[in-house]
C-alpha cells in the first residue's frame, strides 16, 4: 500500500500552523493512502484516503494543498475532509491544480462500475463550486458500504435546487456506482438520506431538467432553507 510523502524535510512553519498541520494531517500520515497527487514546483495537491477513519459517519477522504517557500524554508497548507474523492478533486482544482493532473490511481479503491458513474464524477470534480454541502454520512458496513451527500445549488434558479449524491460499493465485484437525485426542499433531501441509511428508501428521484423548473413570468420563487456548510 503506497504511503504519502509530504516532502517537508528542512521546512518549518510558525507554531500555530505547524500544530494545525500535525493535528489535522500529520498525525494520520501513516494511515493516509494517496489516491491522487500532483506536484508543481512549490505546490503539492493530494487526494488522500484515511484507512482508519474517525467517528461513525465521518469523512474518509482528505484534500490537502501544500505550499512551500524554499527561500524562507517554510510551508503553509490548506486541508478539507470531504466525503467523496470527486469533491476532493474539485476542491483542489479550485485552488490551482490542473484538472487533468489529479486523476485517481485506478489501482487504489474500487473502480467505477459504469459510464454513468464516471460522467457524474467528472461533473462533480469540475462543478463543485456550484454547490454547498449540507450533510453527509459515510457507512463502512461491509454489507452496505455507502456514502450519502446532500448538496444545495448556489444558484437559486437551478432546477431541483437540492441534490443527493449516493456512492455505493459492490463488495462482490469490487466496483462503485455514483448516482444523483433532485429534490425541491432540503427536508426531502435529508429525509431520503435518512431512509437510505436505514434501508427504507426507494430509487432516487430524477433531477428535473431546467425547462420543467421554469415559472410563469412575474411569479416569485419562495426562498428555500439552505443547509449549513460550504463545499468550496
């Protein structure tokens, strides 16, 4: 199993930044698997998987952007725990990583099961800044490995402004699928997530096309309650 190398030998940071890096990243270094990484001079971008994880439901993917100053022999960083690898890719792309440079290692983790999964992952990686993340839960149950994520479109004119993205791992074929559904309210989206985690739900409702979401001229849209948190 490959291990991550942050290449920080002989580099330092102020005490607060160093402790922050150690608490959020360095303390787990031996348990982090580099699913993708890209290095561009003083910048490094990582999509990491935490093999240990934390509390039930917590994110297992970590995005890290390292910035080194070799003249001053210092470093700084940003990091974000996220539920899906595509969301980590999006976070890094919007911090300067080239889109085509942060592809996932195909030998690590279950590969996509179909083209629908690959297409949705590409779109999430590219359009991540169009959504806010309000809720997620990661289940490591070997009989039902699933990640559910509730998102809210930042553009209130978007059709089905609340989305649920579901990643499911098939333990027998060792592949994963990613699917998306659309909801009119945050309550409906969160209820679907709760039902999925307890095995009481049906298929995701489709995302309505933009034309189906249009309103007669002069009719105002009621303000929607937005979940807390911001993906980007």
